C-alpha cells in the first residue's frame, strides 16, 4: 500500500490539488510507511522466534533481568538469566525442523490455511526426548512438563 500510494501523492502534488485531499494522501502515505515498518519488524521477530523454537512468553521470561548475588554480578552483559544474547530453548531441534514443527512438513502448504502440522499440541519433539510415535498416532508422555528432565547445555 505504501508503494502504490506514492504515485497518487506524486500526481496530487504536480496537479496542485486542494489542501485537504493532499493532506489526506500524505497522512495516508505516512501512516502506511510506519505501519509497514512496524509489521515488518513484528513479522521478523516472530520468524526469529520460530527458528529458535520459542513463544513470545518464553522469550520474555528468559530475557527478564534476574536478581543476582555479588559473586554473579559480573556474569552476563545484560543482567539476564541468559549470557549475552544466547537464549536457548529445550525444544530447539534445528532450524529446518523448527520451521516444519510450526508450519508442517510440506512447504507447498506453508502459505495456505490448511492443517499440516503433526502432533496434538501437548507433546513436542525436543533435542533429547523425541516424540514417541505409535502405529495409530501419538502416545502421550506420563509427564507434560518435558523441560523438567531435559539437561541444559552449559
């Protein structure tokens, strides 16, 4: 919308349109510009979250500053639980597998509103605890808190 409005603003400027139509065109062009920047940033952040196998809640929880003792004051630049910007998720199974876990295994259907994701929404593949598959479908793990038993990489 931002790019298509450019010709309208250009034509209105050189045709010496009245003030009100010119104001509305420039206001619409400015609004479209800022919304495109905002939505592009929002989309990019969520694509990054998809590659990291995180939700927005997990990102916010892991990036919040934690209270530290005097011995831990010099660890990490931002005072976060994570050292620097290295935020890990126990559900990170690689970039391609993360994308397939969110969008489905078939790239043809990624941009179509069809359900292609395998699983039931309660159990997920992790690096150390793969999803148990049976012949009839998915088996439920005994404990839904899969992160409790996963060892973190140091």
